[in-house]
């Protein structure tokens, strides 16, 4: 009979311990969920800031590329007109001879 009382007492202690541990696990999971929500919020803010910074940089890059292409175009046009003037000068020299 003493063994049954001891076993019931031990079973009661284990049950109370498991309930306390289960309650603690629920609290930890709740905190983890809040942490994940805050992390998602921070990541959304980082994405917004990144897009805000990258859009002007992209525009500046496009502008610089356009200016470089314009200089190349002007240079090639200048080269073509210089070649035409050289050709005219060479033709004039031949006619004078």
C-alpha cells in the first residue's frame, strides 16, 4: 500500500512538472513568433530602403551611360567629318597639279 501512495505521489509530481514545462514551451514559442514578426518588419524596411537607394543610383548610371554614348557619337561624327575634309584636301591637291 505504501508503494501505491508513493507511485501516485511521483505521478502527480511528474504531471505537474510536465504541465509547467509545457506552459514554458508555449511561452517560448510565443516569444519566437513575435521575434519572427519583428524580423520580417525589419527586412521589409531594409527592402524599402534598398529600393529607395538603388533607384537613384540606377538612374545616375543610365545618365552616365547615355552621356558616354553621346561623346562616342560626337567623336565618330567628328572623325567622319575630318576624313571628309582630308579627302577634299587631297582631291584639291591633285586638281592643282
